[in-house]
């Protein structure tokens, strides 16, 4: 039996910022319904991968496809439609400071639909409930929220679109949170994946979260993803580079991949 | 010597790069902005912030410019026994030149710096990326309302500034023995339609320059909170230089 076609595919992607090469002939596939965690050191370009997928950044060469269609060939309207289907949860939440929580959630619905404010409010309340936030927060400002609440509002904003997104990209969803909130965000990612049947890509360097939420883990190393496997296999990997990173020793990080 | 030439070359190239970036943003904003939905809500909000928010400082500056210039002219004219021509002397300098230019450099720079700081902060905190990720066009959503508001708020502020400066001149004229009514009549008498067109046109063009530079600087702020400060400072300098240069060419065109 042949393997299913990936929903997202990076094919020989090269990306650099000036002299700093981030990706060199990078390949990666994400399958429908799975949660893939992308791990790797800080500043290596994990988030770049997500931003290229929704066209916020453009690679120098290679191709990125979503459901077989090249993202790089999309025009402005094509990208707009793609971004309705792929939601992005930013590292710091990316909430609009000048808008209330409700207006943050309403932003995409006002942009893409003709729903009335009452309908938008109903939908926003449902999404707030899904991420475990109370309705009375809806009229507050993002500055009044804690770090964990901001991340959950960002998750609610990501799923508010009608119909719900097919893919959710999480950029460092647990960064800067206390252990209790890290666990809560992890549970939310799993819950949304199950309830909405979405495909998720989680960029993180928080290993317990990566192990807990993902089906597979891809490790960014030397501008590629040389190690991609199930979460359990990666966790128990005997490859020094992988086990060093996952278990935190990083003693041979400079030596290159070793078997 | 070689190093100095290299530095000069680098400076020129960086300047051209900056000008190119501003021009591309201006063209893109003018291309995507007027499309539906027009974004009146955002425009009205920006007009209120930039226009009404700048009224007190515009009033203060214009009043003092009017008074200072009229005083200087009166001081010079008294030696020739021509103080009664004070209105004639002050009007051209104020309406054609000083009010639009000084308002653009002070109030306009304040607007541009505010835009650069706000958009720079939004960039640093990934809010601009979030606008795009939610399927909106950041130039349409963030740049267009600001540029539109600055372009239309600045000439209105210039009109108000001219009125206040005239009032300031009348006060000083009284001090030098020129009745306020006479000062007003001579002041208005000196002006021709081209002067009104020039002062309004300068307001529009300076407003556009202010808006586009403020947005460009904000969108191109480097990451880090310090970078927002740098972007804001550079915005004030860039706005002042561009307004002065534009003023020179507009003066050549009109007069």
C-alpha cells in the first residue's frame, strides 16, 4: 500500500537572509490530520518554515505545495484564500493591542465574511469557550491578559473562521509560560486537533510539549530536516544529535549528524 | 581616501535604496488603497487621531510664527516709515511658505514619528504579520488609512494654521500701531488665488510625504524595542529633509 499524499510539502527549499543561510535543499512533508512538531535550536529558522508556508516569506528556490498546489505560484487573492484555510498562532500571540479581544477575534470574520456583529459574537464566544476562556474577557483589551490567556486568545482567533481552518500552525506556543500554562496549552493543541480534525504544525523547543502533542517530530539540523520520525521513536532515538538535543545535553552539536 | 569614497558610495546607495522602498510603498498604497472596501472606519479613526489630535500644537505654533514674523517685519519696516504695509509684507511669507512648511516639519514629523513608532511596535510584536496571516493586506489595512488621513488632514491643518497666524499677526500689528482691520485687509489684499492653491497643494503633498515616510519607517523597523526608537528618530530626520526638498521644488513650480 502506498503512503498517503502529504497535505503540505516542502521540496528542495532554499532560504537565506543576506549571508545567513537558513534552509538548503530542505524537504519536509506533513500529512492530513497529524500533528507534526518541528524542533531545533533557537535562531535556526523553525518559524521561517511556517511563514514560508503561508507566503509571509518567500524562498529563493524550491517549491512549497499545499494540497498539491504551489503556494509560490499563488497571487494575492490565492494567498488570501490560503490564509483562510491555514491559521497561524504567533509566538507572542500577535494580538492587536489597539483592539479589544472581541475585535481581535472578529478581524478575520469581518475581512472574509458578511456575518453581523451578533453572529460574530456568537462564534467568538464559542471559540473562547473551546480554549477555556470566559465570555467576560471578550470586551477586555489584550494588555489586560496574562501570557497564557494571550496565547489562548490567539488560538481562539486562529479557529474563529467559518468554516474552521484545515491546518493550524503554532509558533512557539509555550514560550514564556509557566509549567501549568505550558501543560494547558499542550492540552488545547491536542483538543483542537481532535475536535476540529485539523492538521497541526507546532514549532517548539519545549521537548515535553513536542512529545506530548505530536504524532511525528522533525528536527531541524544543518539547514535541513535530517531526522523525522514518530514522537516516541525520536524521544528514544539513539542518534547522538537527536538524543543530545531532546534530552538537553547538546554535547556534540557542533560535530554534525552522527549515527 | 578610498575608505571615505567607499563610505560616501555606501551612503548614496543606502539613500537610493530607501527612496526606492518609499516609492514602491507609495505606488502600492495608491494601487490597493482606493479599492473596495474603502476602509472608512480606519480612515476616520486616523483623521481624528492625526487631524484633531494635532490641532492644539498647530494652533500654538501657528500663533507664534504669525506673531514672530510680523514683529520682525515691523522692526524692519519702521526704519522706512512703512509699518502700515505690515499686512502686505507678512502675508506672502506666511501663506506661501512658513505655515505649510513649518506645520509639515513640526506637526507632520510628529504624525510620521507616531506612525513609525506604532507600526514599528506592531512589526516587532508580529502584529503586521498577523494582519497578513488573517488574510488582510497590511498595506491596505495599515498604510492606506494613515497615508490618506495625513494627506487630507495636513492641508486642513495648514488652513487652520493660516487663520491663526493671521490672528497672531493682527495682535502684533496693533502693538505697532496698525489697526487689526487694516492689517487684515492688507494681508488678504496681497494674496492671489495662486497663493491659496500653493498653500493647499503644499499641505496635500507634505501630508502624503509625512504619511508614506512614517509608514515605511514603521514597516521597515528592525526587530527589538531599541529599533523602534531608531526608526522613530530617523523618521523625524527623513520627514524634515524630504519636506524641505519638496518645498523647494514646489516653490519653483508655483512661483
